[in-house]
């Protein structure tokens, strides 16, 4: 089914009659296509579902192109990022082209679908802005963190699930809840893996989020557990190129206070809520997406 989605994206780009765009797109590292998979597993392998999945994937890729520029990232999924290879201007313009083409094609779908997807992209952009602003200083506020990851990550997954349910004539509210909770859990898992996985597996240096100015959930939980002197020490490491001793201190303290376990318990709560919202549909594929994510090695 995902092959159909890839073909539709290539057809969209071929319509632009610009070989440069096609060649640049080929340089983008292909991801897991989580949003496309969700759409197809909710709505089924229909023409509208594949069309929607292609549009959403283009939007997601565009957001990542911009995200890499904002974060000065030189890698994406273990490969050199577009901005690292061709520069920020090319990465931004390619992202703009993918966004605008996706919105043009979105007009072909029912109005309810185009409204929910376009509104989620507004939320996504606000989430990017919040992420940038939160990176200015250490953020100990969980509510600000959850608001940011909802808008930046979960909102598009939520909207994709809603739109797929609409196309598949299912309960849009219940599937939107599934998507929202999946999106929140998904982002927290990514934040945990930045700490627990080795650099080779991650495709970037471990603990890089903290260096880039991202106070993710594990750091907030750790901060809450530390004494005043330790809190000052942790904050002093924010946005700093950490040496081995400093990294070991953070990891030791996270182990001492069961930070990863506490973070995973929050993931499990979101996962349970996601599964509960669509329990009546008995969709094994959607249940597997949740359970596989929670059971990943840390």
C-alpha cells in the first residue's frame, strides 16, 4: 500500500515539471511513514485514503526540512540532511514547494478533510515556534512541554486519524483521540531514545536534544527529583557541548531517580488511552502500532 503512496507523491512532483525538485526529493531519507500507515489502516486501501496519505507525508517531510534548518541539524535518519548537503536556502524552498503542492492537492478531498489537515499544519507551525522559544532557557514546566509536543508532533497525527476516519465513515472523535495520544506517546519515546540509545543507532550524537536546547520530559522529571545544588548543575549543562564526565553524571542521576521508568509510565498512560478510544473497532493493526512502540528497547 505504501508503494501507492510513494507513486502518488512522485506523480505530484512530476506535475511540477522541474527535474531539480525530483532530484532533491530523492536525496531525502525515507522514514517509517507512520502517518500514511495510520491513514491506510483506518480508512482502508482506497483511492482517497492513498491520496490523503501522500499529502500528509509531503506535509510531514516539509516540516522536517524546515525543522532541520531551525535546529542546525546536519543529519536526518542517519544520513546527511538536505540543508547540510545543499544549504539552508535550498532546504527551506524545497519544504515550501512540498507544503504548497500538498495544500493544492488537498483541495481535491472533501472540505471536512482539507479543513482538519490544514488546521493541524497551523498548529504544527505554532508548535515549532514554541519549541524555538522554549529553547532559550531550561524549561522545568511539564505543561509547556506537553503543549509544545502536542502542537508540533501530535496535532498532525491526530488530524490524519480524524481525516482517515471521516473518509472511512468511522467515528472521527474516537480516532482523533487515538491519533492524539499516539502522537504524544511517539514524541516522548523519541525524547527517551535520545538519552538511552547509542549514537550509531540514533544517527546522531546521544544526548543531543539537551545540547540543542530541548528540555524534554526526562530532563524535567530529573530536575524535579534533584536537590537545589544538583538542579543548578543540571541547568548549567543546558545547551552545552557535554564532556564524558558530564554525560555520565546526567545518566547516573537519571538511573538513580528512575527517570526513564517514570517517563515510560507516562507513555504507557497515553498508549492505554489511545487503545481505549478505539476498543470497539478491534483493529489489530492499530493496536500493534501502539504496543510495538511501547515495547521498544531502551
